[in-house]
């Protein structure tokens, strides 16, 4: 029996990357720093975080850069190109590639003698 789903469709939705607010990051760093040495791992496991998260967030906090606590890769601040801009960029690249190919082919044809060289004619009008 044929499938009704289009070929190549993925049945599982794409997982979404977790995002953290700057308030959350500051709260977790404070909680981690206040936890006794043998309970720091429990904080990380509970929040499903890595020690590298805390190190990065602490460094940003200590540098006074609260804005850097926002993940610029996934934040809505990052402007995405519209579909038209993406298509225009692809077309520009294709035109550049085709122009290079055309120039290379013309040069090869000239070497082979397939394209006649047309010399400009000088026409004088007697008046």
C-alpha cells in the first residue's frame, strides 16, 4: 500500500534549541556559587546544564556584560534574510559562475579558431 506522506518528509519534528533569559542565567550562577561543593553537580543535573554554561555565564556577569548573556545565535534580535534576499543571492552567484564559464569557453573557442575575429571596419563617407 503506498504511503500518503511525501517522499523525504521527516516524521519527527525538528528539535528546538533551548534558550535562556539573562535573569535565569544570573539566578543559576548565583545558586551554583552558593551551593556547597558536593551539591553543585545536583544543580547542574536538575537544570540539565553543563559546567561550561555556568563558566561562560559567570564570566559574562563578572565582565559586567549582561547583554552578552543573551545567545545571539538564537535570539530574536538576529535579523534573518527574507526568502527574496536568499533567492537573489543564489541568483547572483549563479550569474557570476555562468559569466566565468562563458569567458573560459570563448577563450577556448578562440584558441581552437572556431570563433572568427571580427575586425572593426573603417567606413569613410565621401561627401
